[in-house]
C-alpha cells in the first residue's frame, strides 16, 4: 500500500466502518522483454507481461453491496493505472464465480486466458483484462479467451 497508494483504497461509511476496499499494484514481468524495448507487435514470449495494473482484491461488506462501491473502486484503480501509463488492468477470478465475471464484463473486462488448477491446484481461474489508453489497438486482449488454456507454471 505504501508503494501504490492510489491503487489501494478504502471506502468508509458515515459511522467510520469500512464498507469496501480494493488492493492493486502495477508491475511487469520479473525478466526483460524478449525484444527490448517492449512492443506488443514484436513480443515473442507469451509469458512476458508488460507494465500493467493488477487487481489483487475487491471486497464489499455484505450489507453495503449493490450500492456501486465496487464499480467506483475499480474505476478509480483504472484511472490511477492510466496515470502510471499501464497497458491494461488484469485480475484473476474463479471460473465458477459467475457474479464476479459478469460484474467485470459490464465494466469492459474480457477473459484473456484460462488457467487450470490456479487455485489450490484444483479450481480453474480466468485471467480477465481491460485495455487502457496506452493500448489503443487492443493488443493485450483477445477473443474467446475462455478457450486459450495456459499452464499454471507459465503464470506468475
């Protein structure tokens, strides 16, 4: 939270109770791009992730749901990621979590890939992404990402 304060936010109610929060970060792969400097047209390594924002967690207390808190928090993170010149925002969600998947789709996210056994080597995850201003040509999203299956070892 110290490193990315604009990507970690809390919503407090009038009584001071925490009603919702989001935790995020900006990062890129821990190894250099295969053809520096990074360009989506010349990237030859599907495992390489360019500078992007990641949603680690969004939580809304049960009695404060359906009030727009999650939407406001996600949009604030997206704006902060644009300021950081990120290519996209990504997140991981359980394939079975249809409520969360529909929520993110309404905000413009799409499934980029499916990771079998991502959660506890049992449950599959979708890697969902939304391109930001830097990715005007939408080179970091794909159609039918649900069918693009990657090995969990290729996801960091």
